[in-house]
C-alpha cells in the first residue's frame, strides 16, 4: 500500500535495508547492463589499475539503493526522479563457494521534503559500505496518490 502524502512528515524514516553483494551478482549485472569492464570481475586487472580490488558497478549500487524507495512507494513507477553522486567504491571480496557476501551495502531512507501541490515527497538515502558513505546527495522523488 502506497504511503499517504498527508501522513508524511519531514524527517520520517521510511526504512532500512542491508544488501549482500557477491561477485556472482556483479557478473549477472554485467550481463544485464552490458558493462563488462574487468574492474567489476577480475581481481588481477582491478588491482593492476590501482584499485583495492574488484568493485561493484556504480549503477548496481545506485539501483540497489533505490529499491528501498520503490518498495516503500509500492510502485517503482512512482519514483519520478533519482539522483546521486558516487563518492567511494564498493569493494566486493571473492567469497565464491563460502555462502558469504563479498560486501554488504547499508541503506536507510528518510523523507527530506514534501511538495503538497505536486503531491511528491523527496526521500533522502544514506548509503554506506564498510562504515563509509558510497553515495552522497542520494535523493529520490516519489509521486504519491
């Protein structure tokens, strides 16, 4: 059920989510997106270009984070705008065969602004990995009934 604009207030939390990421997730995302840059799957290549290891695609991180908002809104089509700035990479360790994630992204969201005339709410996301923000000024605008 979609949230009601009249029941929202600035600062109201919409929820939290932990997103477990594996190298397999990155390979699947590469196939879906067509982004086969080896920094997203090849450890030797990634470290060879002075990265700390294999990193998640920025758009994978961004898309995973906004899922919190679309689930809260009850309809992905209700998200009419989404913007962010990438600040740090998400390093995904090779945990193949262990059943453990290679990284965990933490996402929380809160209502940042309400526009009653437009019937929209801006949701501000906090997206962290390993205790550091990986997305800054991450904001989604949701059109509410």
